[in-house]
């Protein structure tokens, strides 16, 4: 790689890191998450620290098609910007937390569904984590951790059971293997394909739990028609659960723990 090209890549990585820092520290970024509450665990439809009555709508009980939120004006809840007095049907929020339909005093109440079960996430701009955040610690950019790779899709999507950050086992969808060379040797990671065609992997390596968080995410651009894609570990990401304990990120599936040290990408969250 020429000096000019290397400098350009370094500057692009620096801009990416700065944007990433702004994203995670935003008012409704991952640092703002203060709780994930499963409606199945709610006693008589009441969720800690959230007013209103929460229940699952549908004949299949907890696996119904929406959540029913009932509140009075005194509860101070709003939905779509209007005070709620009565009952409203909420489906899973698809966009960023800031766009969630339900709000309580500036806290966004995000409705999610995982494997048929419903939960409400609370995002509070005044969270302790957001107040304490100082930076994302990263390894220095190193062009040696950028290499060509090849995506090899499976004949059909596979689903494996993996432990999640909250200790529960959940399914993880995998669409193929990403083959690449690092530290002079060839490796593969099992990856999923996102809606936009980009690849996503959960991986661990020799730094995990010591030089970096216990596992990280790797994202790549969408592969070309020949499956070729650039693999850049300088952009390895901390999972959301590194920023708040209430996320349920999947741990690496079997085969996704690399037997090498990968001193590239994000390392840990720094709190003051």
C-alpha cells in the first residue's frame, strides 16, 4: 500500500471512529439503555419504573402480534407525540430508539420482539452510563489488518443456538463463511447477511476478555458478485452489551473464536 493510500485509509478510519463515538454517546444511543423488561415476567402487567399496564395482544398469549399499552393521563405517557389515555396497540419498533412511538418524560420506551417474546426497553438520556462515558478505547490503526476475503454462502440459512449476554440461549442465523488471511494464516468466520447485503460476524480472539471486550462484532461491505470483499479488523466493533448490561447480544457461535491475537478495532468502553 502506498504512503498516500495508507494515510487516506487512516484518515477515513479516524473519521469513522469519531462518528462511532458520537453515535454511541447520543441521547438515545446504547449508553442510554437503562433496562430491558420482558412482558412475560411483568407481574399483573406492571413493569418496574414504567407506568401503565403492559400486555401481549393476540390469541397466542406471549407470542401474539403486538403489545397493548393501557394508561391514564396521570401516567404521563405519550404515544406518537400525544398524551395517552386509554389503550393503544404497539408493534415492534423498527427504527432507532429516538424514533420509538412511546415516551415517558423524555425516556423512549422501545418495544422489541425476540423469538416470539415481547419486551420493552427504556432509553434515558440522563442514564448513569451516558454521564460517565469518556471514550471508546481503540487499538491504533494498522493496515496489516486489512485483507481481501471471500464470502461462501451456504445452500440455505442455518440457525444455531448460542449463549447471549444475559445468559440465555437463543438462535443465531448464519448465511455462510467469510474466508480471509490474517497474521500470515487463513481463517474463516461464520457470518450472517444483513438486509442491505453487508456481512456481520460475532467473533472472539486472543485479546478477548483481556486486551479487549470478551467478544466483538465485525461488519464488511456487501460482497461482489464473485463473493470478494474487503475484511478490515480496524473496524471491529464493541457489541451493544459493552455499553449497557441490558442488551442481549449473542456470543460467538462455534468456530468463531480466532486462535490469534487481533490487536485492531475497538477495545473497551472508558468510563470516568
